[in-house]
């Protein structure tokens, strides 16, 4: 995950807080936001689109590693393994 400096986090967290306050959820809203950002703000080029997709893929990988895997481990401990 590309960790950003704390002063930058404060700025970016404003966007996250706005998403929370407007009840953005991962049932289409988030997909729309990410697509709209890409289609409106990313300068069209193979490299730019490739980099944007790479960011999305790395985010998914980090969610799996840091959030999903520990959750699954907890459920295995609670309910037993397969």
C-alpha cells in the first residue's frame, strides 16, 4: 500500500469523511465514483489508465491482506476450520 505522509492524509481524509457523511457504499456508488474520476480526470493514455488500474488492484490486495484475511482467521478460530 502506498503510505502517504501524515500531512497529506489530513487532506485526503476530508474526502473519506465526505463519502461517509453522504453514505457512499460499495454497492455501485463506489464503482461509479472511481469510474467517473477515471473517465473525467485521468488524461487518456495507456500508461495513465494502466497506473490507475494498478492503484485499484493494489488497494484490493491490501484490503485482502489487512482486513479480509484477519477476519477469516477470526471466523476459523470461532467456528472451526473446514
